[in-house]
C-alpha cells in the first residue's frame, strides 16, 4: 500500500475539471496526484470512484498495447481522513509540452466549430486536413481510443483530454500517451447500484445499450456506442474494430481488476461483469457482424465472377 501523504510537492499545476490535482515526487519521478471528486449525480456517495476508474481504465488500454500514462493507487491523509487517490506519472516532465486535440483543431480555419466542439464530422475533417502528423496515423489513433472507450464505458473523452507532445527544440509533435480515464466504469455507482446491476438483467442492459454515451456527437446528439459501432457506418472505425477486438484478453483484464488495490468483492464482481457484458454485447457483436459482412462481400464477388465466366 502506497502512502502519498508526505511526499515532496512541486509547484507545477494541472488543468482539468474533474477533481483537485497536485504535483508530487515519488521515487525520484514527478507524478500528478488526482483526488476523488464529490459526485454530481449520486448524492448518497461521499466521493466518486473516479480514481479507481482512472487506474483500471489506463491498465486496460495498456493491456491491448496502446501507450498510456503510468498510474498507481494509494492513500492520502488530510484532516484525519484517508482517501484513495491515483498518481499519474507526468509524461511532460522531460520538457515536452502537452497540447490537446482542441488546440490542433483550432488551427483549422474553415472549421465551423471551436476546438472543443465534438461533432464527429468536424473532428474527422480535422484529422484528415491537419498537417502536424500523418492523417492515417492520427485517424487510427482516434478510432483505437474510441473502441477501448466503448469497452470501458468512457463518457468523457473529448477534445481536451487526448492529444500530443510538442518538442519546442525540434518543432515536432508525437502522440501523447492515453490519459484521463477517470470517467469510465461508472464512477458514481455506489454499492447499492452495483448490487442492483448484478441482480437485475435490465439494469445491465441499460448500462450496455443506453449509458454511458460517448462524448462525441452526431448532429448534436451524443453517440450511443452500440448503435454506432454495430451500424458499421465508418470504415476507419471498422478497421479499428478489426485491430483492437482480437487484442482484448478478458483473462488479462480480469487479473487487472482482481489485483486493483482497495476494491471490495462487490466492486470486483461489478467491474468484471460490466466489462464482460460490454465486450460481448457491443464489441464482439459488432466485430462478428463486420466479419459476416466481409464474408458476404466475398461470396457476392465470387458469384459475380462465375457469371462473368459463363
């Protein structure tokens, strides 16, 4: 168990709306220490489970081979009370500057929305037309994140919490590791809600097909992960499905949850159940539908070839 209470504190500050953050030194490295926030919806909870969500979500990204910030869970004592906090290793400590996607989007002079506008068409236009890095690489990254966010139920991936590392000396940018996953895995679900979800299939259906929604919008409406993915309407998203789904190892993910500090048996069952449900009913369903579509296209092309021969 790590106690972050008496670590040296740095003067560096961090932006973002979700909870207090301080910079600390742990084992000679700089970390951002994130504190749990007071729930905006579930007033029965003292604090959300956002720090646990951050930790598990980041480790799931890592399990499928996507570069992600390093996270550690521990305790922090203040005014005689101990809280579970998450330490996120500062990947800008080497002098690189973090620039979010919103700042890149602001360079698009013809965009009808500002940098933080999350209309999908506008985002895709920026991915295609920006000159900072290869568009195909950037599109693949965007959709890979979308697939994993669908698995973990992240409702707050927006243009301000993914981006790039800018090197002032070389004027080069590279993709930043994934960060800010604290809004995944139902952080405002208390034990009563968790028990209800585990007991009632309708509650699980709600949390697979209806909530959470993506932070990305189509015509002003937030995207339902199941509806969008299973529609197979975006070819770049379909490519990400084919890349990411085979890499998802539920045994690895179960081990991540089992080994997460401070979790109760109920929390472990809840997280493992919801991850399994979302994997099978959103990602696997869409992936199998995509494979079936590909088989049908091959079959049709074969039939057409036979007709041409005749």
